[in-house]
C-alpha cells in the first residue's frame, strides 16, 4: 500500500476539529493523536524495488511484504 496523504490530511483535520471544541487545555491529547496519525501514515509505506538484486541471471523485482514497526 502506498502512503495515503489524503487519509493523513483527513485525520489531522478531524483532530483539529475535535480540539476546537475543547474547553480545557488538550495539548497532550492533540500531540498523542497527531503522532499516532503520523505513525499510521508512515507504517503504510510500500517499497517497490526493481534493481540491485539478482537471482541466477534474472533481476529480482517486486514489493517488500514487511510491516514497519
């Protein structure tokens, strides 16, 4: 899955909209929710490789099937 910038933007807007409705200082909650959204965004990366590895006489191409943690 490629990084989904639209989903990240939507999540950030949702967090900001929620924070506008708070009567108390919600800085810690905002920081936690924003860092979680960014973490989820980065973990959604898909790396496609096309060169650099060979198996026998054929180049290795494909997509890494790995979860970033």
